[in-house]
C-alpha cells in the first residue's frame, strides 16, 4: 500500500485552505478537482518547447546574451569526455568526510547537459549542429539513467541501513540530489523531448522508468523521509525536493492511464509544501539566513508559481501572508553590493549568479515593488538573464521570462530599519535608501535553529555595506558538518562569534539555550536589548544592548552582568574582517572592498589582544580573504563594559 491509496489523512494548513477554497472543494475532493484543473503534460510547465521557434530560433524571444554564452560553453564541451562521478569519490566520504570530490563532478555533468539541451533547442534548424547537440543531449540523459544513484553520497542511508559505502541500487534514496536530477530530466523532456524521442526512439521510456523507480515509488511508498517535516521540523529540503517531484510528475507522467496517479502525486507534493508554508513565519524570515532563502523559501515560491501556471491561474498562493512577506527577505537582509547579513551556515557574500528572475517574478505576483527593485538591481545591461549553475529549470525560466527580460536595472531599496520578530533579528542603517554609512544587526534567537551556530546575542557592523564586525559563516561542507562533531568546527562555536565568553564558558547547542527579554526600539536611534544568560550554563545575568545612534554616527554595544566566582576569564569578543591594528584603547579596522575604516573603542584599562585566524578553507577565504582577526577584551574584573564602533575620523581631512 502507498500513501496514494488514501490510508492516511492529509495535512491541511495554509496552502490547503487557500487551494481548496479556490478549487471549490474540500480535502476529500481536492485530488479529483486537481486532476480536472491540471494542464496536459506538454503544457503544464511554463516554458515553451523547442518547437516554438518564436522563442528558440536564433534571434527569438529567449535572452540573446544568455544564449550566446551558453552556446560558447556548449561548443567547448564537445569533444571532451563527460564528467564521471567515481565510486572511489563516493566512498571517500567515509574515509575523510570529503563531499566535494563527488558532488563537484556531478554538478558539472548536470551543467553540461543543460548547455547541450539549450544548444539543441536553439540550433534545431541547423543541419549540422542540431543533430550534433541532440546526440550530446542523448549521451547526457543516458549517463544519468545509467548512474547508479542520483542521491548525493553524504545524504544516502546505504551505510546506515545496508553497511555499504556505495549506493544500493535496490534502495534508492530521495534527497536533494535525486530531486535535482529528475527535475533536470523533466525540463529537458519539456524542451526537446519530442525531437529526442523522434531521433532516438526509446529514450523517453527509459527516463520514465528511472523516474518511477528512483523518485515516484520512493516518494509514495516510503514516508519516513526526514525532509517531509512530519514531526513539525520543516526545513529547506522540504520545498526543494517537493518542488522537483512536482515538476517531474507534471511532465513525465504523461500516459493518459497515469492521469489519476499524476494528480495524486502532485497533490501529495503540495501537501508536503503546505507543511513548509504553514510554519513559515508571518514576517517571512528564514532562520538559516539569506543564503539559504534561495533553496528554501524561493523553492517554495517557484513550485507554487508552476502550480499557478499548470492550473491556468486557478490555484494561486501569492496571497498567503508568509509567502508575500518572505519575498521581501532578501532586500531586508541586504547590507550593500553583494554583501548580506548572514546567519547560521549562510555566507555573507554568495555568488551573484542567483535566480534573480524568480525573486522578480514572485515580487510582481505579491505586488512588492521594493523586492522587485532589489531583484532588478541585478539586471545589468549586457549581462545574461540567467546561467545554468542554479539549475536547468531556473535557467529556462530566466531566459524566457518576458517581464524579467524587459526589466530595467534599478537600485536596491536598502530599508532603514528591519525587525523580524520570529527570529529576533534587527538590522538598522544610518539612512534608508543607501548602503553609505554604518549598519548594525543583532540577533536573539536560540541555539537550535536550522544550520545552527551558537550565536545568541551576536551582532555585526558594516561600513558602507561591507561587514567589519562579522559572522564568519561556514567552511566547506564535509561529513562532519552535519554529524555529532559539528560543534568541533570553529565557525560554529560561540567563541568565534561576537558574543561573550563568561567565566570561561561558551554557549552550548540546543534550543533551550536562548535569549530572553528581547526589546527593540526603532526611531531616531534604533536599539536592541536582550538577556543572554539563558544561552550559557550557570550564568545568572548578562544583559546586552546594541544601539545605532544616527546623529552621533556610531554603534554602541553595552554589556552589564553579575560577576561570577570562577577564576576563569570573562571576555567580550569581536570577529573582524580587514586589516586590524591596535591604537591605544581602540582598534582601527580597514575593511574589505575599499569601505571606510572604522574605529572600535573600549574603556581604558581593559586589556585587549588580537587572535589571527588564517583561512585555509576555500569557502571562507572566498568571502574574507586570507584571514579573520578576533579582538578579545578581558573584562574579568568588571561588571559592565561599553564598546563603540564608529567611522574612523583620524584621516577625515585627508580623505576629503
């Protein structure tokens, strides 16, 4: 028996309430109503097939800049061997924890197939290049069908269940990687499936067989997937995988005899996404931070936009408050340029090659002009509308979205004050509408957040949009990152965040270690205050306040506490990016990217020391350069301290 047999009661949350009302039915009749609403498989996805030459012929509607770059890269691919993810690379995970060796090869295989498919679509009428690229697509599709597993080795349960360091083909694991592969194959089918089958009869049936065995059967027969969120812990895997299953069902279940199954799987995927939507906070905040928004909330928005298309606009979730508010999350977390407030495993600077068209589309649907403007700030003249790296479906949508292609570049809104109560995150800047000047962010929260770092009470300060007092983010993912030794990684520890070490104690992990008494004031000055003692074992009181004084042009971080009786040190710590030098009872930091220097000052008599952390991890060094520097202020003999951060005026005359 599978879940499609109706043996379990479906979850009904915000999405179900909206969709049932729009479909004019209740839970018992929703799947049947959905079957009647869904467009035929060939029309269910919102991208035209290559048969529509108004879109795909050279000079057609598809973005010419993007197409030109893709064709150049696709031509360079020809004649090279296809990337092969090796068994030894998969098994290596269980030796030294390395994930990159296998995953990076798999990613390049996906991108190569994406490039070949676009080339085959654009050059379909070319008697030489058309067949050449169609053969390239065949090879890519066949390689994926022959690949033992679509699951990333770091996620597979083969070792835990079967004792195998390699995938067990009779027990396919449905994870992010499997979802990405089946989505790729579904979008390839949408774009050039008819031509591929006409030239190579039988390839479509092979794709559908592999999809059934690796995706649909595990999805419907096994309901203990952690990413379903059945226990209420719903994270970014949920909309990411469900969205890809939804795309596959809409396109690849195209036999008329599969119509009922198609509707049932789509309904089950929507039920899964409903669990995510129903716990998404009303303020739209993501506790994993901006970097994970793209593969969490954005994945939900994209999936539900496809549902809107597939049902002719009947099912439309854009009015749900949490979805409407999360559209604003990226620009609310924006510091300036390509810098963002990072939380948890998020990075402060991620690749600018995000699917900005997806944000733009969602912003237009929600009527959020600020969010649309932030997306359009990346619509640089002469730049591609999309590239293949974020995924093939995202590429196709980005280069064919008429509103996105027509969008003129705008300025990011840079709101003056942002308060997100669900995550207890405050961001304030000197003035709205510009990254110029100081910005400060502070967080309360707890240490059981998704992709958690132990950072209750931490803060960051940016100069001209560039972080100076920083959160390091995460290093390269390995097996350790999500294992029992996660907090042996220095970037996860509170000692490397901008929080105190109290009587030698750092913050432990766990939702029970949390801020309390959080207060926020927004006005001419904007401030955040919280009690942090609950984030530490055995601490009676530690009250922190973080205040941006706009008229004075400074940030003041004030701490007051009840001293302990331990002989261990108590320190206030700040992690700094850029060149740092001590200057009396202050430190001058020259930030990255040419931002104006800041001076960090503390009371005379407080001993200060610098701890330099050389960065040998490529993920960290790609953001911060060669090193980060920790400023340690010894406040063991005190019961309060105030630290001031302001633009350094030492050479202000020279600067003018």
